[in-house]
């Protein structure tokens, strides 16, 4: 099991990073939470989870211990795989997920793409006690704001396509958010809002 990777950040995208560890480049899937906390660090350390399937070995990376712990709890639920777990962590913060679970807020969890009512209920039912005991919350870190330029639109579109959205739907969602937004919006916030757009 690979517990963490520490090395040079070679490439960063809202959905994955490439870390050079001793001349070997590891591609690691990340959530928007982790993306927003990485900033432009040259040397990086990510806590990791290695998911092994017959046709793929996939690494998932987390900047905070609390996010990794919540991810492992989420994927312990029947019907929630690693990609769905990452989608939940990209759509909501660790604190929002915990609050939704502890307050039986099915609607918030169901608002995440790919989560139906039954899965949302199962997440709350099975994790309520575990989260109540461990309380994984960290204070949230403010996100850096950027201008809603074409670069952000482009990066957000790429991230949504990587997360499984059809290009046309992703473009429509982004356009809707930018239309409603007055002033500046960060890349993370734009992607998050697009994930929640019905």
C-alpha cells in the first residue's frame, strides 16, 4: 500500500496531478478540495489511496488527513466507488459532507452528480455514527480568486469532461454560472457550482 507520495509537482489539473518521485512520475487523481490547497507548490506531499482493479491501478491523493479519512469512509459504502467518492469531495467540502450526514440532509448529498436518493440515505445511515465519533473537520482554507477569463472557463470545462460530463452539458452549466456571477469567481468555485447545476 502506498501511504503517501512526496516529490516534485510536475503537472497540476483540477482532477489530477503528476508527482515526480525519484525520477518516476506518478499520476494521482485529486478532488477540488485538494486542488485548491496545493496552490503552486514545487515540492508536494499527498496522502494516497491505491485502488486496484483487474485493468487498472489508480492512485487517489489528498492534501489533508481529514479528507482521506472521509474518502475511505465514503468508499466503504455499498454503491460508492472511488470515483464517486472523489465526485462527492469535489462537489462539497469535508465540513459540508459531515454536516449533511450528521443532520440527515439527504438533499445536499443527493445534489452531487451520480448520487441517487437510496445511496444518499445509505451514506447518512452508515456514516452518522462513525463521523459523530471521529469528527474529521479542519478549518476551511480560503480559495484564491481569479478573473473569470477564458482560461478558467477552459480549465473548468476540461475538469467537468474528465469527471464524466458530456461537453455540451458542461459548457451550458459553466455559462449559466458565469451569467449569474457578479464579480470574480475562482476556478474551484466555478467547477463546484457547475457540479451542482441540475
